[in-house]
C-alpha cells in the first residue's frame, strides 16, 4: 500500500433486525472531515417481510444522511415531515439541538433494499442549530472517465449539492458506467475515505471491496481509481474537524453533561413525538460513566 493510505474493515452491527457493516467511527479515527458515522447495509431481499423498521429515536449535534442504492424507505420526524426516499435522492436531517425520527420500509415496498446511513457532526458553533429536514430529488452529477459522480453533500469537481452543510465537506456516489479508469478530483484541504458498495475498485493500486474503508489523508488534488462496469463507491471527505467528539447512542456532543441532558430529555418526552410509526419509541440504553469515558 502507498504511503498515507489506511485500509480498515467494517464491523457488524445490528440496526433493528438488520445486520449492517459499520465503517465509521474507527477507534483511532472518530471523524473524517465532519463525517463521524457510516453504515452500509444490503443488498438484501425484503420481499414479503417487514424490511427496515427503525422506531422513533432522538438525535442531537449532527446531520443524518440517508442514501439508497436500491429500494425505498419512509422517513417521519418530530417536525411533522413524512418523506419517501428512493435511489439517487437525498434525505438530510439536521438534528441540531434535538429532533426525533423513524425510518422504515413502507407497507408496500420494493423487494430489494441496499443503502448507506451516514452522520455529519455539527461543528461546535452550529451544534445547537434549529432542527430541519430536507429532501433533494435532483442532485448535480458529473462524468469523469467512465465514472458517473453524483454529489449529494458539499462540492466536488465543480458540482455542488444544494443541501445545507455547516463545514467544508463532500459526499459523493461514484458509479462505473463502463470499465472505468480515471482521476477523481479532490480538494487538497480535505481528508477523505472511499468505500465500495457494489463490485470492487482499485484506488491508487489498493483493492477496495464492500466492508473495507480506505482513508486518504489531506494534500491530494486527485486520486486514481479503476473499477469494472457496475461497481459503485462512495467518497466522503472534509476539512479535518479539529474538535473532539463525544458520541453516545444517537447523540453527538462534547461533554458527558450534554449527553446526560439529552438522555433525560428523551426519557421525559422533550424531543416531541413522531407520528405514524406502528410500535414503541426506542429506549435510551443505560448511561454508564465508564463506557461514556471510553466513547471519547
Ligand atoms: Mn437516526
């Protein structure tokens, strides 16, 4: 492997009834730019079964990014938003000072499900931002040497997503529409990760397949990528956040006091309610001081 590249493996995690590949956070790398959480799930058959069923749960201090490769998912939140999402579209929820949401396969859903779920940490100055929800069905795309690049957050190679961000960032899907080999443009001030959801890719000579995460440090203007037809990868990057994050359950904060306040707010119903979900909200796990210290 060339200098400056780090290849890590995902760990299996449970989200409802689904097993997902958790790519971020890494124990020794809590964030990449402001990206602090990345799950990849599927492809899986949800034909004739409930599919995704994530009951109402709260968030603070982050934005959630929902992106599908296959299938459909219904989002509802405590602002009253109700939004179906399909491949190529973005659901972006800004939690800020606090929001609750549910995500589920609708009663009538597509037979296959494949997607990613990402979190973006809000910088301290925006940590308590007003909660908001955005759906973007039309996102900028650009072609590079046989790769179709869709920019869903931030900007890349002159394409800029209309979605609201709070730090210099990029989130992009890179799909090989033929056997493709080319240079993907990067912002030198950003650090980046690349992971693959379909097929495989060679990134500066390093093989990346589903379940692997390749980290690229700052200072690069481009990276050489090769992939066979139908392969798909994701590029996440941003200016290094430079702020320590404390992540606990669905909360991103800075101090144990902030986490404890969010747990109490959820237990006491101060996040507001999410309508329409057939089932109970998720209870917060017990707050354990030792595990909280280890989460820093
Ligand atoms: Mn969530």
